[in-house]
C-alpha cells in the first residue's frame, strides 16, 4: 500500500499562496489587535480591518478551502486542507479570514450533507458568502457534554410546531450567530442511552424563548462561549435538520472532520512554539554557553520535534482515510488526543526555555498555553477518546484475533 502525502503541483502552489497571504497580508494587518483589539483600534476600525482581509482572501481565490467548488469553495480534500489550515493558523484570525474557522466550518459541512435545498439556500449560502455566522448548541451544564445521549433539552410536538425547553452552555459564537443548530431530545420512549432520541433544529436568532444568559468567563477571559436558557421556544417542522431522531448521527458526522480540523490548526501552533523555543535557545547565553548547547534544552527541543512529527503523520493519515471514504473514527480519536496533548507539552517547554518572558504576555506563548489546555477537552475529553480507542481495539481483537486494524491498518 503506497502512502504518499506529496502535494500535487497545483496544491503546492495553493499552499505557497496561503502562506504568503498569511505572512505578508494577514499577520501585518492584525498585529495591532492580535492580543486585544481594543488596545489600539476602535471596534469599528477593528471590524473594518478584518472584513477587508476577508474581501482580499476572496479576491486571491483563498476562500472556503474546505467546501466544494460548486458551492464557491476551493474543493480541497482533507489532506490538502490540512496543509492550508496549518498555514492559516499561524495567526489567530487566519482561519476566520479564509472562512474556514470553527464553528462555521463544521456547520457548513453539516448543512451541505444534511440540509434540504431550502435549508441550504437559507442557512448555508449566507455562511459561504461570509455575511452570517452560526453556532452549534449541544453541550449542557447538567450532564456530561461528551455523552449526547444524556441531553435533557426537550422538544415536544404541539400541532404543527415543536416546543423546546432546556439549558445549554459553552455555545461558541452564540452572541454573533444569526442562527443555531440546536440538538434536543424528541424521542422519549426509547431506552436510556439510545442514539436515536435526539433531533437537530435550525433556529433563527434572535428568537423568543432563546435567552442568552451570559458569556462565560474562561482562563483567558470572555471569549464568546455563551450560556443559553431555552424557554418555550417554538419552531415549525421545517426547522428540523437531517430528519427526526438523527441528531446523534448528525453530531457525530459533524465532529469527526471538525476534530481533525482543530488538530490541523493546533499543529500550526505547536510548530510556532517549537520555532520560538529554538530561536530563544540560539539567542540566549547563560552559564558559559548558549541554551541551545545545553543538553537539558536539547532534550526539550528533540522531544518536541519528535512529537510534532508524529502529530503531522497522524493527521495526514486520518485525513487520507476520510478522503478515501474509509472508517476514520479511531484514527481521528487518536489524532485528537495526541495532538492536543502534544500541543500542551510543546508550548509548556517553549515557555520554560523563555523563562519569565514566556510566562508574560510579551510573547504569544501565554495565550497559546491557555488555548492548549482547552484543547484537551474540546470536541471530546481525553478520557472519552481513550475509552473509544480501547473499545475499538478490543473489538478488533475479538473479531480477528489481531489489533492491527485498530492501529491504522498500516502495512507494518
């Protein structure tokens, strides 16, 4: 079995153009507000600047790298997308400028796959055009967010309408969203834990009954994650997305590629941290030599380089399985767990090599470390992925007497 991640010349040219656009256009433009948009610019100036970057991305043909060409995208496969996402994520706003940032990216895939023609025109098209934003409302405070079968938000049929009540939180982008994809329980006669109990709904925002309580403060401040209380929200049958009882399937379809897209962006951050670590080691002189000459620092650099290499291979292999239409669940779970934890370790080492400077906000490392900690439970906590990986490994052995298929199915 040949494994070749070499890009075709046309895709290598796209990667080079994305890299040049991010380095020469996006990074200089966002530098005045990368840490805090309000330090140097007014809100109006900030918005004007970032929307101008989006306009320029469209002009450069670097818009929607993850979407098919017939929908105005670049038509890239997941392997090629990994290259683009890694280049875009060299700066925080890079993926947003190219219109391939979460949660809109995952919602675009979901609407394209599950939406009716009418829903695609009403909800998907504005996302693709960059004139609207969206959110995905699944996580709840009262139950484990990693187990959607426990969802308590209920949707009950009342004539031609659905009446929805419930409680959601950490709903990213909710305050900026023009609509939400909302997951609620609609089937109450199924056994507990059944995967056909939930249904997805499209909710135009603002809406009567959708109450944005607060923006939750996290380790790095208010960052757009809202707590929502839903009280007697009424929706028509036409608001159902993907069919009644398909909420779990829809969510899992959305989360697989979305997890891998996160990994692509995290790899970029890990590479930035490693670059900064080596740069600092070559620049800092202490106790008779450069830090780069000291074995303890060399070990940190070596461990980080090896982990980053593993991250890249895991993501590329998982992406290739998606492109081939193969079962990619185990590989994506492994990649999500490993890349998130590697990001934590690599950024932590970079901070250590920088000393007090790394702990300050004079470099981006402190913010990167806060984000890295979030990565270990976003889109599935470490332990959930470990549980699923173990289950599939045991299943593989029971079925075939070998664990080979659970470790990538590679020819080794």
